[in-house]
C-alpha cells in the first residue's frame, strides 16, 4: 500500500466534511488504487502536520477552515488563484516541492457554467458578504470579466477592504443599498452564512431584482436556501451551491491521483443522500 497515492482533508473540526465521500466515489469509479481520509488537526498542530506530509507518505490533500490562511503562509509555491485570494485549500507536491492552490473560484465558475448557461452575459454582479468565501467569489467574477462587482456587507469596512484588495471594477456598499443595486445586476450571489441550516434566514426583497438576473448561493445545506426559494417565486433563475463543492474537488483529485474526474448526477445524488 505504501506506493499508492494517499491524500487527506484536514480542518478543525472535520467530521462534517463531505470531501471523503466525493473522492471515495471517484477513486472507486476510476479504479484508482489510492486513499483519501479526513484528519482532524487543531490549529497549533497544523504547521507540523504540513511539514511532515512527505515523511508520512502523503501525495497532497485539502485544507479547510480554519487552516486555509496558515496553509497559504506555509507554501512557498502557490498558484495564481491562491495568491490573489490569500488562502490555500489544496496542497500537492511538484518536483519535491510543496504547492498550494485555491480551487474555490474554479469550483464556483464550473458549477455556474454547468447549470446556469449565460449566467455571465452581463457585467454587473451583486455579492452579498465579505468574508473568506467572498474573496474567492470576487476573484472568480473578475477573472470572468465582470467589471462592476458590488460587494455588500453588514460591516461595510470589510466590504471596503475586499474592494481595495481587488481594485478596479469592485465597490463596497452597506446592506441598505441592496434594493438599488439589484435593479441592474444580472448576477447575484450570497456568500454569507445566512440561510444556512441553524442560522438566520437571508431575507432580501427581490421585487426590485432585474428580471434577467440569475441567483446563486454558496450555502448548500439546505440545498434550496431561503434566497433561492424567494428567487424562484419571483420567476428568477437560480443555481444551488452544491456543485461548487463538487467541482472544487476536481483539480485536487487530478494532482494526487492523475485522473481528471467528472462531476456526475450520480455524485450529486450521493452527496444529497448524505445530507
Ligand atoms: P466565510 O469565510 O465563510 O465567508 P466569515 O469570514 O465569517 O465566513 O464571513 C461571514 C460573512 O457572513 C460575513 O460577510 C458576515 O458579515 P460581517 O462581515 O458583517 O460579519 C456575514 N454574516 C454573518 N452573519 C450575518 C448576519 N446575521 N447578518 C448579516 N451578515 C452576516
């Protein structure tokens, strides 16, 4: 077994992670002899864990909350997404050197491309939230050519810090600006934790929304968030957030196991059955 590629996901806590299910499904589907396991590591042990990866026979792995920023700091080599987002969620080795990448933006775009044809036809986007998830989303939207990205946050300073980070084409706003900003935005995304199971609902009045708008949510538990439900009631197009989780796993699997896996309806159903 020693020679088989071995990968992991680590976070703190990690028991809710669905990544082992996703990679387990692909390992079986493609007949790859390898393994992928969840390992819980507390923040104080994370740096040692990363330094001993090769000694412990790991090909690489995924990193999730709260380790993404520390992973960024520990990697001397980083892909451009990680560099611009300031966080690393995927580790792998190239020529013996540890690389850190960020696949969240890729997952976000791939999900919308798969399920929301034409979602990127406009240039005005409304981004709700300014936390870690928002950084990846704003990066992705800039990459895709949106040149008027309005970041709305309860704490405006955080939205401003994000707009300063990404510069041209981004702007910061308070929550009260939503009705006005909704009018011409053709793409709206929730990156806050509102709407998540156990959290408060995200309640915004979508009667001002542009009739061509497509809405999506980073939250995928529940799959149909209050935002998406309201959007559909207004006759607006929606894409749920589960596909982002599935697609963001693709580049990691390719790095560690050498095959490009597919996000299939079967995989989606497997994860849904586990929710
Ligand atoms: P993540 O890394 O998952 O994005 P985060 O950095 O904690 O998590 O960010 C959470 C986001 O949800 C923030 O935009 C936060 O707004 P603040 O910056 O004002 O805290 C937003 N959020 C969380 N609870 C909220 C609430 N009750 N009302 C409005 N926004 C909320």
